[in-house]
C-alpha cells in the first residue's frame, strides 16, 4: 500500500501546486482533465478496479458532467463562448473544486483498500447471485410500471399525444402527477434492478432484451438521463453475473451516443412522429454531446457566486432531500409561496438565477461538487468525496456476497450516478423506495422459510416423524 500512497501523494502535490500558481482558467481546465485521466488509469491499473466497479463508473460520469465542456474549450477544439452564461475568466474557483474532488475521491479509494487489501470486487461464483423471489418481484414491478408510464403519457392528451414535445410533457406531468415515492420511470428502474440482480444467466439475457426496449423508448421520448443510467446499471449487473459482451460493443455504443445525445437534445422538442423528418447534420459537432453534459459546471459556477462562508447551508440540503422521500399527494407548484430557502438545490438555483424558467418548470440540474460546497465549503467537498470513495469500494465488495447485495448495489448506485449532475433529493427518493422493496422481499422470504421449517418435512401418508431415518 505504501507505493500507492507515495504515488498519489506526488500527484496530489503537483495538482494542488497548479491550482495555487495558475490564474489561467484554460490551464486549470487542462490540469483537471489530465488529473481525471490519471485518476482513471491509477484506479484501473494500479488499484485494479474493474471498469464496472461503482468507483470507476462514478468517476467517469463526474468527469464528463464537469469537464466535458471546459476541457475541449481549453484545448481550443470547441467554442464554448456561444453559450450566454459562459465566462472564460470566471471558472478558476469551480475548477479548483473539481480538482479537489477528484483528489479526495482517489484518497478515499486508497483508504478503503488500506483497511482491507483482500477486498474482492468481482464474484468468483456467479451462481450465488441468483434469487428467484427477487427476480419475480422485480419483473412484477418493472412490467406494470413501464406500461403505466406509456398509459399516462397517452393520457396527457389522448387525441394528440403523438404531438407532445418533451418540455410540454414535462410541464403536464409536473402539474398533475402526485409526488409518490416515484413516477413510472423510477418504479420501472427499481423493478429492472431487482429483476436483473435476481435473474439466472438465462433469465438475465431475457431481462437485457426488455431493458433494451425500455431504454430505447425512454431515450426516444427525450428522457436521456434516466435511459442511459438504466442501461449502464443493467449492463454492469449483467457483467457482475458473468455475462460477457463483445470487446467492441462499448466503443461502438460510445460512438453512437456521441451522435445520438446531441441530436436528441433538439429532436425531443419536435412532435413524436416527425422527429426524423427534421434530422440534419449541418450544425452537428462530434463534441456537442460531451459539451452538453459538461454544462453541469454552470450550476457549480453559479453556486460559488451565490454561496460563501457567511451563508453555508450546513447540511440543510440533505435534510430537504430526505423529506422529498416521504410520500405525499401534493403536486409541485413553482408559483407557491414557500420560502426559496426551503427548495431543493436544483430548484433553488434556477429560482434565483432564472425565475422565468423556474416558473415554467425548467431547470439547470445541479452538481455533485456544488452541493457539499453549498453546505460546508471547500472542506465539505474534500470530506464528501473522501467518504464517497471509501464507501463505494465497500459497496462493491458487498455487492458480490449475494443477490440481495447485488440488488442493493444497483439501487444505490443508479440514483447516486444521477446526482453527478443533480442534487441529493434525486438520490434519496428512488434509493429509499428501492431498498424498502428489497427489504420487504427479504422479510417475506425469511418469514416463509421459517414457517416452512416449523412445519417439518412433508411425509408420506401414514408415517410419523419417528419413522423417518
């Protein structure tokens, strides 16, 4: 472990020195990009973390959502100044925090390995990652929830649903959908995770087909984030269960997404049945996808401008996030008179910087780096990512112990990946709902086993227990 500590200590010193000495935003952005690549290489080839480990998946998305825009801009290969909010001279503080988050996250991984060098992250016997009860309950959640989502979509405008665009559907849903534990998308995600976690290899392949249809449907409707997170988690679950994909598959998929993600950004604002008719590559740039993802740096920049030592929230955002997990029949009304400081961070930010967009159900998302800063400053960022790296390593180890551990891994990691570009409120509700479902499955399965055990073995008619053996 000493070489790991020495190596990353050297990298940490160089990175922090660069943040102190450089006042140039483009140089800092390139430094952050290089640090991300070094961190990924260090995690994969020095710490030996699989590509499908929670730490690697989180680190990749953290980098894409915070550096996907500013690194190409700093390298001079993408024009970011066409975005009205972009200030090429106002990014240094945000980039410093991104650098600190990557450094702290890696230290958390090293700390986790130092506590137990024999931590296993891949299952040796995938047969123990099967449970018929989990698979059945997951299927019974996923299929009705997916159908319910489609029915509710049509129900928004039964005669003209095919003319609905993404922003209009989002407004209608926000006005009419009760805040239960989650929408059809959330319940379908929970069911999909449970079904895949409990499936045998044969059933897992069938589940992959259903997941593929669901992901493509969501993506075409414009729900790109939920679609991609669902697809990523399901593929990671399949990999943990021993299903192997062709080596070329990830590269082909990445290439397709580079084209599909930016195209769907504007295509989803066209009616469903006429999206392909307006397709054009005239203004397409292969870096539009990463750049759009990288716009999550904006909430970080805006938060730094609004929050400082005199007005930290001291954990309040996490309490607000926890409260959103409580079932309620109320609908979200952006014109309500509640205090703006009682809003979740993503709603709070858009309400402050762009009230018109907030009142019309729009948003900016948020940032995994911005929320701990909003609560506790720079120390909060360092502490949050240090703890996160440590816990994700332990979560991977827990995931290969049983099908219940694997399901819990997926139910926690999916919402957590979503928070790389959003706030903790988007984590608590789906994660708590999913874990409650998993706990109920365990409770009823254990109860049934106890009852069956108390009844004793099923004996042929006419025999007594004393006659056996």
